[in-house]
């Protein structure tokens, strides 16, 4: 862990993510401390509210944010995150939040990354034509603890006003009623910036905890940090018939330094699968 000893972690964010990212990494790595980068503009790589479209993949955007943070601050150890929201691919009727965290070491260009998917985020948007519809949507989105964004239409157009960070009933009423009177409807959606969405902030905290734990894991062969999970093995046996299922039974860790690989059981301790997911018991 010599790589991190005594160094300060710089967090590239304007949305308060340093509050959960910094402590998670300092707790696991021998860092001197952490600080948010002043003057960084992470919204230049995309904004959930639509004014700036993201043109990079989530991982690429997180790396770009980290590099931008290094350029702005001169820091040599920078971390940044990027999130996405949408249908969960294995079950499209569910929504999910995908978070990426990237730690960039400018001393040698090493990039440490981690991805985590969360089901059931507080996430959505709706066209409303009345105060009753606005209030019903707001309640479903856990307003006011989860803030809202309001604009004229679902898709932002140049010149449109965007009202972000709405966290009180009076403010929500004023903005939505003005738009409904003027245009007959308004678009209301969750504010997905981390400081405005506690559920997402917790997701980022969990991702940071996992990233720091992975980085702190050292290779048993050469001692290089980030002895991380790079692959999986399926075949978790059915709890009823013992038939191998498509579920993960083991993880494969590998070292980027010496190439050493090691198989280990699932981290949750599960040794068998529910028969519902067995092709033999439930074809």
C-alpha cells in the first residue's frame, strides 16, 4: 500500500460526493486525507437535466472527470464518479442505478475503477397537467427528501428554463402552476444529482466502500494492490437436485502486476441456488 501512503485524495465533484467518497477511501487506504477540488466543472461531461448531453460511456466520463480534476487542481491522486439510470437489462420492468468510480494516479497513469448496479432507485419523470398530478408524482418520488427538477417539456431545448433542486412545497407549487398556466402542462422529474437524491448518494457511498476494499486487497504472490475480481464462474448447484445452475458459484481475482489468479467462493456465502432458477427442476 506504499502507493497511497501519506497522499491526499482529490475528489472531482460539484455535487457533494466528497462527503461519502473521501471517508470511504481514507478508512481503507493509508491516505493523509481528502478534499473536494475547487473550480472543477463535472457538468461539462453531461447533466441529468438535459442541458448537456453525455457523449461518453459512463466509465469514459468518469475517467474524463478525473483527468479534468487533475488539470484544474494539479493533484496527482484524483477520484471521480459517473452514474446512469434506466431499465435493468435482465428484467426491464425494474429500474436500476449504475454507478462507476474511477481513481486516477497521475504519477504513473494507473486507473482503478469499480462498477456497481443498484435496483430500485428513486428515479422517474412525468408530464403533469394539474397540481394534483404534481403532488401525486412528488409523493411517489419521496419529495421533499428527494428533490425535483421542473421544466416545460420532457426534453430540454435551448432557451428553456430548468428549475433544479426544488425541495419545498411552496417552491414546487409556484413553478409548476406558472408552467401549467402558460403551456397547459409541465414536466417534473427527480433531481438525480447526488446532493439532491439521498438514495443515489448512498449508492455512491456503497460503491466507494467496495472500490476501496478492492484496492486495499493485495496480491498474495507479489503484494501489488488491487487484487480484484475480474471474472466469475457459474454453476451454483440447485438446493433441491444439485444440478448446476446459471448462477455465480465463484469469483476469479487477478493481479495486474504479475498475472496471478485465484478462485474464491461467493462473497455472500451462498452455496446453493433456489430451485426456481434451476433448469432441471423448473425447465
